[in-house]
């Protein structure tokens, strides 16, 4: 028995590790393709890109783990079935359930570990990746001079070079326009050559200019013609121009600004934020009537004359049929204007409160969804293993051919159901708990069915068995019609 358990464990662990890293690599490539425009041309250091990929790889585990579990389980039992090792195990009197028991324990351990990962590590990873990705996307592209084209990326300057050296550090025939100077005049600098380099702290770019002239034209404070305006011209052999490049440096945002997002919270924090947001929502709903009740007016002044006693001694108030009969003529216009004012106020208050109610409700739904996601990762690993293991034992095909196709099909079904249901839950169309668990609820009967078929040695994907069943059905159908025809002939 122990040798069988070791055989099954060895057959599963290697494909699981290989498929996990393959899936992780594919997901990281998709992540890079998604944010490639935010990474190219900004001059990031290699460690910034590596840090971003590290956080992204940890965030992708929630998708890579179930897919690797499904694919590796299909490959494992497909290989065992193709090499007739499952047949040998069953011939030795060992049931499929007993042979899979250590593997079930291992998968259960992985599922529990994924739960703790999603509760303790994943929120921190999402926080660090979210803040870093925000800084990466908001960083300006590197300052780049193109031949013959003005560059206005540096605030207050427009720079053009007719051509440059191959390494881009020496610029020729420079024109520099300076805008927004205090004197509101024109400042133009021309130079035959300029050597470009950065300061030690990389906050400034320095241009060492040679053989040039600077033109400055100042006015008295307005842009109208002034005969007393000054015009100055400086010739120089060599000078330096310093440009502030601090806007091109990546500045790290405080991570506390993102810490209240639903993806950055663990179970305890999610429960706390859900309860506090729910209390705030209840408080807003409770204050609505108190804010608008003073705008509801009852015309008690004109009701006393319409009281009519009933036969049992009690009295009731009978209201006139028309609005004109209740309010005197000289006060109707004022009453209408006051009513319109009160109605507009009530409408504005209700619209404002409705928007706040919707925002708080959406926030609560996001917290509930993230709370349930902590559990669905572990449940999805167990579910996809319960689908993949019996499916591999049924199809009895190993390698990366049919198992990969079957794994992709079932994972796409799981992913589509999960995505559509989660989107519907976020929009408030269905209950958020039901939306998150929808894929697992739908596919659990399939896993039970496949497990039963694998335990009973059902030839679920055997084409010959289906051909035999169809042939048997048509033969029975033909015999039925022949019998019916013979009875009709005998009756005649």
C-alpha cells in the first residue's frame, strides 16, 4: 500500500510543480502585455521591474494555483491510466479512493495553505503592488530629444536640436525657448553644440553649451508695444544651462493611501470595514426623514369647519375635494410657490442621499466579495482536483496533448461562470455571496459525477462504447417496428 501511495504522490508532485510555473509564466507575460505601455520609455531601474514582477507573481497565484491543480491532476491520472498502472492497482484489490488518499491529504494541505496565503500574504502583496503600479503608471516618460523636433516635456522650456551624436549625449545646433519668465518677455538661446549630462542626484539635467548667443526681450509688464522695452543679447563661448528634472523621477506614494481598499484587507479587517460601513449607511438612511419632514405641511387651519360627528359619538375630518376650496384665493399663489420650493428641496435631498446610499452599498458589496474570495481559492483547488483526477482516470491519456485541452475547457467554464457571476454581484443583480460561490456550486455536481464514473470504471470518453450503445438502440428500435409490422400482417 505504501509503495502505491509513494507512486501516486511522485506522479503528481512533478507535473504540479512544472505546470504551476508554466501557468505563472504565462500569466506574468499577460501582465506585462497589459502594462507594457506604462513601462517602456520611462527609464526604470532593473530592480523596479523585478519588484513589480515579484508582487505580480504573488498576486497571480489565486489564478495559477487552481489551473495547475486541474492540469496536473489530469496529467497524473492520465499517465497512470495510459500505462495501465491504475489497472494494476485495482487488480491488486486497492480501490481508487484508497490509492488517492495521500494525494487527497496533500491537496487538502495545499488548499488550507492557499487560504492562509489569501488571508495574510495576498493583502500585503496587493497593497505593495498597487502602490508601486500607481507610481509606475504616473511617472513621466524619460526626456528624449529627437532630431529637428521641439521637445516641451520640461516645464517652461521648448528644446530643439538639429541632430545629435549616436549615444545621444551631444546635441548640435540647439534652440532653447524659455517660457513663463517673471518679466513676461522672450528668452531664446542658440548654440552650436551642447553636451548633456545629469547631476549626481539625478534631479537636474545640465547642458554644457558652446559657441552660442542668448536673446532676451523684456516688457514693462504687459504684452502691448512699449518703446522703452529692453532688448539684450549675450554672446558666449561656453556656459551651462540647468533644467529641473524632478518631475521625471518616480516618487513613491504612501501605501497608507491604498490600505482601505478591499483587496488590501484580511478577514478581520474586511469584517470591521463591512460593519462600520453598514452602520454609516444605516445612519444615513435614518436621517433622511428627519431632514425632509419639516417640508411636509398639513393644512390644519382649514380643517376644523369640516368635522362631522358620526353616530357612535366619534368625529372624523372630511377634506374638501379640490385644492382651491381648502386654501383661500389670496394665499394660493404663495402656497404653490412654497410647495414647489419644498418639493425641489426634497428632490435634491433624496437624489444626494440616493447617490450616497448607492456608493456605500457598492462598497459593502466589494467588502463581502473579497471576504468570500478568501475561502473560494481553497474551495476551487479542491473542486478542480475532484474534476481533474477522475477525468484523467477516465480519458487515460497522459502528456501535454488531450489533458491540456480538457484542462483549458473546464477551467474556462469555471472562469467564465465565476467572472460573470462576480460582475453581476458587484452590480447588485444577485447576492454577493451567491455570486462568488456560483462557479463552485455549478461545477460541484460535475465533480461528484466524474468521481462516481471513475470509481465504477465507466468508459465515459470511449467512442467505441457510444457506437455500441447507438447500434444496440437502433437494433432494438428495428426489432420493435418489425414486431409491430408482423402483428399488423397477422391481423389482416
